[in-house]
C-alpha cells in the first residue's frame, strides 16, 4: 500500500523545495494513517550492546531532528529509529537554500548546520513516548557558538538519561565549524571520557564518524574506541568529497554528500574499522544504502546494524520492507540462520 501511495505523492514532493517536502512527509507520518508493518522474520532479529533489535534496519539521524515521529518510523517496519541531531539550545542552522537534490545520482547535498528546536523540545517529545516499546536512540550535537563543544554532549546525556535507548555522539557533521576536529585523538579521548563519566545508567553510547578520514585518523579513532569503552561506532556521516558525481552547479554546492555515491567510501571505512578494532567494537553501517543487497554488503563488511535516509527520498517508505524481505532471502541463500552470523563474513579478524 505504501508503494502506490508514494508513487502518487512523489511528483508533488519533488516539485517542492526539499525542506518543504520533508515537512510534508513528517506531517503525513504524524497522522498515523498507514498500515503497521508485519513482524520481521526471526532471522533478522539481533542483539547489539544489550539491546534486542527486531531487525537491523534503522532510520539515520537527520530525518526526525526533534523526535516528532519515532513511533511512526517503527510502525513502518524499522528495527529502530535515531532522532536528532539535537543541541542544547535551539538553532536555525545555515541560511537557505541548504539542501540540494541530485536525482540522477540518487544523492543529496546538505549544509543544514544542526537546525533543530533544542533539548527542551526534544525532551517534550521523548517524554510523550515513554513506556512505549521500540528502540529509539538520541543523536547529540553541539551548538555552533559553543566554545567547549564537549560540554554540549555532556548536557545531552544529562537531558535524555532515562529516555534514550542509546546515545550517539555526532562529531562528524561537516556543517558545524570545528566539529570534525573532535575526531582527533586527544580531543576525542577527552570528549568520550567526559561523556561516559556523565552517564548514570549503562545506556549504550555510540560514536558517529566521518568517511573523510586519513589512515592515521582511522587508527586513532580505533585506538580510542578500544581504550575508552565506547559501545559502538556509526560509520559514516556525509562526505565533503564529490566522487561519483557528474560535474554540474549542484554538485559543487558546499555541504555533506549522502546517497549512492557515498556507498563505496563509507563501506571501505566500515571494513577498515572492523579490522582496526579487531571486531571487538560493534559497528553500524550507514551511507548509500538503497537496497537489501546494499544492506547485506554492509553487514558482511562488519556492520551489526545499518541505517538509511537518502534513499527513502527517492524510493519512499516501502523501501524499508523491501530491504527486510531482500535481506531475509540473501541470508537464506548463503546459509546464514541469523543476521548476526553474517556480520563481518567478508572481513575476517
């Protein structure tokens, strides 16, 4: 049912400015007027960081910045949803236009700049869903004008303790000045140490990294992950590279590139980080997933879970169930009784 509905709505959505189209999508999800997805196949269930996921397919941060529709996303068939990024204070983000579609490449460039309504608005929404089932993580960011950016992440832990199924420390957006510098070894050690110290409960804390990392950067992050006790790594955020794009005015817009052109780069970083962490740190694969085969490739490269966003802009919400069906078939084809058994099959450690 979702497929035909999206086919009707797609021309309208694509005729609108991207942020208008996204707002309309959120409004549609808030209505709840769509069928609930069937339960996932037992082979797709997995446990990561002590959390029981009905399937490994999640919605990446950025789709639901203020935690308005996590339960609607779970209803569509997601195994989990990640809301945010949220910052302590509300901020408008960068000037518009700041999202650019590249439909010929199934890609998007954005320079949003952590536009969101702040912790208080997110807390209201997260409180409204307390007691409901489903895994919902909160992605934490830092305000643009904060000098001690690590402190903003500590404030996020304090704000959503007891509400979030897990936290994600997002230090990899290319659209907040100075943010990616927190991926450096010393800065990252300080940040992760302060965040984990602020955590009262044992709620898992994930770290989201960029794809644009040197070999030394990757080694430093792997070392910090192994030494610090961070629970998992999310690989990866958008890229500032423009590989795989046809030359054109839109392709030259500044910001982070997501979608199909990011797939190979982010998967290579995923594979590298599995080797560098010796398979001891769970990994979540993000970047360019648009099919069950793509999700399966990430899993075989070391991902225990995967996330998507950009592909839904072009294929609609029915993509979630299609990926689930395809992934189930691929696991059976290769003789895996569960998705857990396939993790890292192509990258032995």
